[in-house]
C-alpha cells in the first residue's frame, strides 16, 4: 500500500512539474510575441489608403 501511495505521489509531482514548465514556456512565448508586436508598432505608420510597398514611391 505504501508503494502505491509513493507511485501516486510521484506521478502527481511529475504532472505538476510538466504543467509548471508548460506555463513558463507559454509565458515566455507570449512575452516574446508582445515584444515583437511592440517593435512592429514603432515602425513608420502606414498611411491610410496605401499599401506598405507603395510608401517609398514618388
């Protein structure tokens, strides 16, 4: 019976660790995406009615 409890406890610890690692990875990915969006919004604004590829044409 003690062996069964040990197995269940360790299985719970492993599952908990997997969730924690997953949440940390998701938070890191979310932060990276937010930084990418912030750096893109700092670029020159697109003039209304024009495509970005047409901005440099005279």
